[in-house]
């Protein structure tokens, strides 16, 4: 979308005048309403508001057929009618979505949004209309016209799934007939480093799973193993060859259809260590973290050193200072995060703050800082903690700015991971996780046992240091800061992190004053100073405590 907006900006700069400004205003204000409705709050079920915003988009190309926003307006008119359809389930809404996307494709075939529009057009035929032939035709047209990119790749997946559904209909009846469709395991990926390995399994839907540990069996030549049974699952990938990893922890991964209902994933380990498994939604993936022996090894090394020293001298352990911090600027790429006044995006603001903070931490505290992204790229949530774990970081700090429907909302709030039942926190988590509220409640049970052995106390302490520092620093420089408090919430980006980890929502991009300030360099610098001081205080207090 960024390229698309940039291109529009250039076109607009070339054409001036009242008309050019008016179509832009109409488009941007409709887009703002659309984004608000999309955010998964109570208004997202409001069919009248969806219809109104769809009509607003639809009018733009009628009134300004040569506007640079015409294709975008048709695209979002289609998307809004599709949302309306998902609320009211009326055929007319779906027909209007199709009509707008068709208009976009015929009038602006070279629009950057053509791929996405064609995909959703096909999907509407497939899922809404149940017109398999037309859906297939549209998916194929997309792939033929644009062989590369995300949307054609998705179209290929849909075509494959449709093909499989056809074949299953033809297949002789089996025991599983009449039972819910099985989850498909389509891919196994891994991230590996010296003391940490993460395996991620891509699934087509939610599953139940069981993990088991098997000891080494030298007589049979078998290494220690961890195996995971995916219940009610089907193998959707080639399992003939093992996936060779060969890092310090994991030799290889084998997958097989163990029986008609179970896919078994076997991890052949180099040595047996702790492991942690959890399921993430949208799309579903099962993550298994394998922990190395870093702590134990370091402890042993320290003990050994102590033995070599002359006796009767007490040896102090090294200061537990911060060596390495992972800063996680939220969102990025196709996910802009919250959008605020004058079209400012969360992803840009948090990236800028993260880069400045990284520079300062390095220069003034000598801390190594790893950013989960250095540019405008999309990083899946589970990859962000995988980076922190693989880098063996001491802290993980996820940076965000807040958004609310109420333009008066302002202030700062800081979160640490917990399995919460607080409604507001769950709503917030839904937005930041890019998922629906329902799938969060479905997943609470999966995560509940994870939160207990996390670095909860240190996370709370870090949250306090950062939070109070921002409130006092920014308050001194820019007037009173609304303190929205330190809260627990269920953020997937924090799940599975092996170090103290927090998420900071730094002011509201949707508030006129705060939204404007957030884009200013001096304000960002002040924010960086405040965060820096919070980290410094955290380091000082934890050192004092650990040296007692
Ligand atoms: Zn965010």
C-alpha cells in the first residue's frame, strides 16, 4: 500500500486545484472510517455504518472519474460491501462488492490494487456465491496476468484446495465422512541458533496436539526424541525426506501420517532439553521452542573458574548488566498498524523511535541492540520473539502507538504478557495481534500454562520503569501525560519470549495533539530519552537486587 499511496501523492502534487483536493479529502475520510470499523470493536458489527462507508467510497469515482483515488475508492467500496455481507448475509451486499471490484478491473486494469481486487472477487464467488466455475476462472486470470507476488500465490493455494475438495468428493466414503474437516499440515519451518531452536508448523485450522519425550535408545541407534501428535490432522506436505537441521540441539525433523487421524512430527534431538509448545491463530501455526543449556553451561564454567582461584577468597559473580536488547517496532509492510491524523502510520513512527533508541543505547550504555525490523517490512509475530530468543537477548521491548475511536483518548499504557480476562485488554490485544476477539478466547487455555514460568516479575519491573519514566519525562517537557496504567494482556508477540518482555503503547495517533506530536522529530527524541532512562533505571535496580 505504501507504494500505492506514494504514487497517488506524486500524481496529486502534479495536479492542483479544488477538485483534486476534494476527492482526496473524501477518500481519506472514508478510509479513516473504514479503518476504524475494521479494528474489531463493537462498531464492526454495525451494518448501517458499513453500508454508509461503502456508499461514500462508491460516490468518489462517480463524481471524479479521473481522480487518482478512483481505483482505491472502488477497491474499498468492494471491501466495505464484503464486510457488510459478513454482517447481514444479504446477497445484495455481495453483489455490490463484486460490481465494484469488476468496475475497478475493467476501468483501471493496471491499478496496483488489481491483483488484490481480483483475488477477493474470486473468493467472493468461491465462498459467498458458491460458484466454483467462476471462482476458478478468476483465480486463473489473476495467475495468468500476474505470475508473481503474494496474491497470485494465494490464488494458487485456493485453486489447489478447490481441486482437493473435488477429489475428496469423488473418493470412496471413509470413516472420517461426516466428521469435521481435518487440519492440514502444509509446512515445517525452523529458526536455529547456538542455544535455541524454534520449529513452526503451518496449519490450515485449529488443532489439538500432544507432545511426548522419548529417551535415547543406543541399542537401536535412536537419539533422544520429542514427538508431537497433531490430532485430527492430515499431512499436506512431502514427508518422504527428513528436514535436516543439524544445529547444536536438533538433528532433524520427520513428519508422517501416523494413522488416518494423526500426523506425527518427530524431532530427533542431539540432547534432551526443555521444550515449550504453543498454538498461534490467524493463520494457525504450532510453535515448538527448544531451549539450550546456556544457563547451565555458564554456571558450570563459573564453578570451574572458582575452583581454580586461590581458596578463602570470595568470588563475586559478574555484574548482570544488560548486554543485548531486542527492540521490536510493531507492524510494518502490508500491516500499517494504526492510522492517525493526516494519514500518519504507526509503523513509521515506531520504526523511527526504535532506531533512535537503538543508537542511544549503543552509544551511551554500550548495549548491543537488535531490531526485529530495520525497514518497512512485514514480520510475522512469532518471528519477532524467535529473533529475541535466537539472539539470546536480555530484554524484549515491543514499541507501539495507540489508537481509539474516541478522538479525545490520550496517554500512555504499558503491557506485560498475561492470560487476562479484562475486556478492554482483550480488545486491545485483538487489534495488536491482528486477530479476532473470538480466537483469543479460544486460545486462552493454550497459553495459560505458559505464563506461569515466564519472567513475570522482571517483566513487571521493566514495565514499571519504562512507564513511569515516560510519564514523568514527557510530563515535564510537554505538560501532564494521561497515565493509563500498567496492565497485563495477551499479546502473541510476547508469547514464547525467554526474557523479560513488555509492550509499550506510546500515546494515541488518533488524538489530534498527540498524533501530530508523534510525527515530530523533537517529540520522538524526548520519547527516546524517556525510554532510555527507563531501561537504565531497570538495569540499575535489577543489579542492586541481584547483588544483595
Ligand atoms: Zn500496534
